[in-house]
């Protein structure tokens, strides 16, 4: 790594630490006390995090990036009616674009410049703009209904008696590709026909250059008895059934125990639609019908011990549709947790899992996680196993590589053993420094991969 990269990393990570640590009264810097008695905490709160990420593989393949994250929310303004919230990221690719043969090519290598900024959301909430029990949000925002959609526009919510409703619309936004003048609009209603019943009906419409997609979703929550609950979801995409989910859960709080059973069915093939309705199409290709059955449970065994376990069964409906990213598999796991045994302020978890996948050896694998606090230090160490993994951990996850010119180079990792070491030091009650080292061994090139994350975080 060049001297410039080293200086940039040290400045990006350590400078904020030095500024905070060298102050006699850190609390005064965090709260921003002035002669008039006004503090920043009287106006705004949030979090700032500076992070360096380095990755190495065999053959001198490496990558070095930095990320700065800011998230904030103001206290209520204008007679406690308006709040402003925002979140963004600034990144720097320290060593320039990665070559085509590099295992670490990601979306940062597709930009024209070394530096890149993103606004995840920036909006204002106005309480009761028209009548009581209403809210108007305008600006860049997410809507979480049938799909998670980012857009620039407005959303109005109204609560009248047992009925909650909303309507939204604007220009769709993507962090990874140009959306030109793509539009999105939708609405929804939620109500309780009975005391123990809640249902929602949502609608969203997205229009881009090639597609106009309409999606409708129906959700139902039903309390069957004191500890037994039901949840169901059914969605339609362009008048055709898309998928459905049913889930039964049993929660016995007096026993510190729970059990959950779910069945998910993806009904029809889904290829390219409007980008956010099918966000993984460019990477994964057409998604073919499959079903997934999951059973999970947990039980405390006193204050120091706990057990959990589960079973996942995934099956592609038509076996001819199996491909790299759409497979059959069975997974069974059992985990045993131990708290404050042999050492105070410690926690250990031991996980045994069995994967049954066609074409891959059936093996029993062990995972271990151990966490221990020493004063202001928090130390974690462990290992885990995964039969499938996409790309690498950290900032270069599946979502960050979508919609860019390098998706053709992404491969699925198989038979992955991961080891990690985490060190966290609490500078103050509101700030900390964290180091995390991760190593992966897999059957996919590169078969050895290492990652170092250094971060400084402060709440204000």
C-alpha cells in the first residue's frame, strides 16, 4: 500500500479519536456546550462512523477502501411539529480500480472518480399537517410495504379510529444505476376487524423505461390464543400470484421459550421487471419457483444456559430449474449457549449443523463464538461454516454489486469456513474503536481470503 493510502487511513480513522481523546472533558465536546447553555443534543442526535476496509487474497491480490457514515435526526422543531432525518455515506477507493482478474472488483471500481457520496435518505416529517393523527413526510425516503423502495417524493399517513392509511408517490431512486424519470406510487390501508386480528392491504406501481409493474399485497396477523399467533402474506404481481408465506409462532414468556414454523412458496418465474421489484435479476438470472419450510425454537435453561435449534428444507419445484443460485438443500442445526460460566461478563455459543446438498459431501460442522468483556475492552472470537456464500463479507455484499458492469464476474462461494477476531475499546460512553479480522477458506477461488476492518464510531 502506498504512503498516501497509509496517511489517508490514519487520518480518516485516528484523527477523530485524537480530537475526542485529547479533550479534558469529552462530554462537553459531544454535547457542544456554549456560553449560552445551548447544546447540540438540544437540537440533534445521531451517529458518525469512520471505517477502513482492507482485503487480501493469494497472488498479491488486495483492495483498500474507506467509508464514512453519518446518520442524524433533529429534535422536534416549530412547536414540536417538524423533525428532519438523514443518512449518508462517503467512500474512497484508495488503490484505484481493480483489474478484471481481481477477486475484489466491486461497485467502487465502476465509478469515474476515486471518491463517491450517497444520500440514503433525507426527509422532513410534519406532524398533523391537516388533521390530528396524521403525518406528512417529504424528501428522499424508503417505503416498506410490499417492496423496499427508495424514492424522492412525499408520503401521507392518516389514522382514523381503527383504520390506518397511507399514500405516497414520487421519482424512484437507485444508488447503483440511473433511474432517469422512473416513477413510483402506492397506497395502503390497515385495520382491525376484531380485537385480536389485524390486516393490511398494500399497492405499489413502478414505471420505468420498459416496464409498468403493479403489485398488491395482503397481510394478516391473528392471535389464536394467549401464546399462539398466526401470520400470513399473499402477493400478486401484474395480476399473477407471486408468492405467499404462512407462519405459526408460539411464545411462552414465563418459560423463556419460543417455537416458530413457517412455509414460503415462490409461485411463478420472475425475470426482469422494474428494477426494485426484481433487484437480483441481473446477477442471479430468472428466479424459478421453489418452496422453503423452516422450523426454529429456543429455550432458556436457567440464567446461564440456553438451547436453540432448527430445520430448513428448500426445494426447487421443477428439478430442471436448479442452477447456481437456486438449489435444493436441507439444513439442521443445534446451538448451546453458556453465560458467565468460568468467567464473568462472558458468553459462549456452540453450534452444530448438518447440510444435505446434492453434489456436496454431507458433513457435520461445528461453529463456536466466544465473547468476553475486560473493563473497557470487548473481545470476540469464533468460527462458523456456510455451504453457500455470495461474494465477501463487509461492504462488498450482494446488494452493493447490483446494477453495475461487473456483475458478470461475481461467483457463489461454496463450502466456506470463516474465522474471526473482534476487539472493541470503549473510549467514552458514546464512542468506541473496533477492529475485526476475518479469514475465509472455501472451495472457490480465491480459496483463502482475509479482511481487516478498523472503525471509529461516536453517538452525539
